[in-house]
C-alpha cells in the first residue's frame, strides 16, 4: 500500500483513501455482487476495438499496443482470434533483432521525419522544384487525417477535420506539433496541384488554431487537458495523464504564423506571446517538453519570436541569449542530459551533441548577428565535428516522450538539425553582408568553406 502524505488532506491522500475504498468494494466482487462490472468491461472493450481501426495497433505506439494485447488475453480472446493475431503482428513489427540484442522501437514516425527533412533541404538550398521535394510534400499531403478522432471531445469547434499524427497510421490521434511541422514544410514547396496543397494547408492551419488553450498556449493532442489533480492518482506513476500547454509547441505555431504574415494585432498571437513570456524561467531559458530540454525550449521560443519580427533586443529575449551563451561548452558545442527533467540544476550540462548544438545555434541566429562570438564558435563546432561523408555522429538521446520516464532517439536529428543550423547561419550572414555593402554573393559560404578547409 502507498503511504499517505504526512500533512493531512492532500489530493494524493484523497486518491489513496479512494483507492482503499475501491479495494474494500472489491470484497463484494468475491460474492458476485458487481452489477455494473460486466457492462463497464464491455464498453471498454468496444472502445478499444473501435480504435484498432485506422491504426497500426492501439494508438500505434508500443505502451498502448502492449496493453491492448494484454487486455485481449485477459478478456478471454483465444490466440487464433483475428484481433489477437493482428495485435501480435503490429507489436512484432517494432522489434529490431541483431545477434547481440533485441530493441523495441516505440512507433514509426515518418511524418515528423519527412517534414523536418523537407524543411532542412529547402533551407539548405535544394530547389523546391527538385523531384524529391515535390514527392515528399505530396506524400505529406496524402497523410492528412480527415477524420474526427478523440480530439473532438475536448475541442468541439466547428472546423474541418485535419491534422497529422506522429505515428504512421493513427487516425484517432493527430497532434498539433506534427501538424505545425508539416505546415512549415508545405508552405515551402509547390506541387503540381497547388489548389490541393493550398486547401490542405488552410484546413490544417484552421484546425490547429482551434486548439489554443485558455491560457494562450498549445498542447500536443488535446485542448485544456490540464487538471493537475489527476496526476495525484496513485497509478499515475508516469504523470503523463495530462497534455499541458508547452512553450516549444506554442512557439512553433508562432513561427508558422509569423512566416504566414499574421500580425501582432491578432488576439491569438498576443495570447500566445503572453504565454511564452509567463513561462520563461528566471535564468532566461524555457523548459522543453518534447526535446531535451532547456536548450530545446529556448531555441524554439527565440525562433518563434523572431519569425514574428519581434524586437529581439528586448531584455527578456537578451536574457535568453545570455543563458544560451552561459551554457556553451569549451569545445564550442552545447549538450544537455535527460536528468535535467529530474533536477533542473543540471540544465545545459552534458556532452556536446550535434543536435543540441544546432538548436542553440538557431536560437542565437534569432538575434541576426553573425559575428556573435558564441555563434561563430557553435558553427565551428558543427563543421569540425562533421564526418567526411557529410553526416554527424551522435549516440546521446535528445528526444522526449514522457519527462523523467521515457526518452526517444531520433536518428534523423543528428544530420537534419545541424544542416538547418548551418543554412540558418548562412542566411543571416548573407543578409548582414548585404546590408553592409550590398554584396550578396556567397559571403557566408566563404566563411564555411574556410572552416572546412581548416578542418581537413
């Protein structure tokens, strides 16, 4: 039994006492006195089976898929039942076996990867007319979810169903973060059917805007799913029952709106900016919900504000810049470990990685000063650490699933984000050169080339 808190009434104690009451009620079940149990189990079973449809397993992610298989067995489904066979097959697809180990992939996430890579390639100079770029955007458009999933219960807005899911097939749970990233990619590349793309983009943007929460921020999957007392339930050991608004997603949406020319007079933009300001840490950083950690949150917040053409010389933004500079390592890079979610005292500490260095570089690029010493050192680190084949090596985990519990290693990150960082730096370098003397012909490339030659 879980020990209660010593300070008397707390929500945790309330749920512990409620749990004990349920345990007492279970004694009646021993005498078959449970009039609603069969009905409740049947409704739960129907809910689960319904959500198998249009998904690579329940929610198309390992924890839910595994629990669904356990539930089927507990309900008495035989091993040869089609639903059991299907559930086992979907789980098996997540296995990666070698001679020495068996690893489990949490899910398939090509939508997220494809959107990020499309953005990076475009920014780095790959022509928007390149067949691969058009093919990627056409594929992203084909993955739009035109189904009213579980999001409609918390967000009953009269809006056309849209959105993209993190998982490969998961029509019930599109999310705002993936949708924003896809929209950032769609706006960059024309297609052979521009009307189709434009209509898809508008649907996705309209859908995203309906998810803004009461305090101005956006969460990932739901709207106003923030009742913190639910995290005090004894079995909420992961504290992952909620979908709180977060600065990184909110800032990404501001980035998108800024590029689309939405002005500061827009009420939703103003509420989002207020949310960003209220959630800044005392030291100037921002917490990163979906990436490790404060480097991720701070980069995205700065990038979002810059896209809105906000005055980046305001003290609260300069404070964020100063924080990034304060945690830069001697080697010029940045790194941060997952233990910062357990204890923020470790924020900004950890072995330098290509991914986190790229995030920090892009955060500093928001100030549009290519001669900033910390920024140049970050660029030099990325160039110095690049492999001969153009890739970067990275073994650290930089993605977040459930803070304190579950982290993700995105193999695309180590190459995609550094590429975008270099492209972003090149852009601000060329803009600065153009303002200085009107020369827009390769000023940044010269700097990068010098560093490559020096490394080799």
